[in-house]
């Protein structure tokens, strides 16, 4: 295994996972709105869903997208529509009461796992992982290593972002403040679409 390339890959994954993107913005908002415990299925869905995506693309699914580029375009626009829907849902979210379910509720495991396939930043990470860092080891060991690193870094990153949102609950105590924060998160979520369509 190439140790220097492995460390470069690890740095790449940490930077990509911990910087703001659709997943992290939604986890921050969910942690604030619903609390950490209710956000756990969302966390697990992201971690498992994205690691599965890395493994699937690395083991050959990526060739399908190379053969049919229209699929990437469809996923990009479908992802944009879904992000707009999520941004609207987040913007309208207020704090939940202990005795109430509270409207839409946090994202489910399956919702979060499936979202990875239309997450533009997720595709950037996957393509970078599979192409730039393929030489960290012989195939298919390289894919196994990349998948495991994705699971570990993803777990830490998602937990940190959700805990950060949850830690804001004692600070943002009024409904007005929570709504204001969620509107800001919705705007940031929409802003994450800009780099995607700059290349269009």
C-alpha cells in the first residue's frame, strides 16, 4: 500500500466530509430542530449510504455512468429539485415540543441513504476517491480501504455536525430564533447548488 497516497486520501476525506455541504447543513438543522437522538437514523443513513455508494461505484457501477452520461445529468437535476424541496421544508421547521412529533420530522435512514445518490457533493467525493486515489492499493483492496475510511470519517463527521446543532438548542431557545436559524440553513443548502450548475 502506498502510505503517502493513503495519507493524502485521508486528508482529502476529512476535508470533504467536515466542510459544509448538503448533508452537514441538514444534520446541523436536524440536531437543532429535533435533537441528537432523533437525528441518529439520519446520521446512520448518510454514513452507510455513502460508504455503499463508494463501494458500488468503485466495484464497477461507475462504468454505467461513463457509458450513459445522461444518467449523471438526470441525477444532477433530480438532486437539485430534491434539495429545493428540503430547503423549503427546513425553512418552515420550528422547534419541536417534547410532547409533539412536530410536523415533517427528521430524515429517515432510507431517505438519507438514498439522498447520497443525488447529492452533488457526494458525487464529487466519490469520483475523486475512485479516480485520484485508486493506487493506494491493488484492486479490490483499494475499494475496501476507501469504503472503510468512508465509514469511519463519515461517522465522526456526521456525529460532530449533529451534536453541534443539538448544542445550539439551549442557545436558540425561542421559536423565532430557531426559525431564523433554519431559514439561514435553507439558504446555505440552496447555495450549495451553485457550484453544480456553474459547470452546466
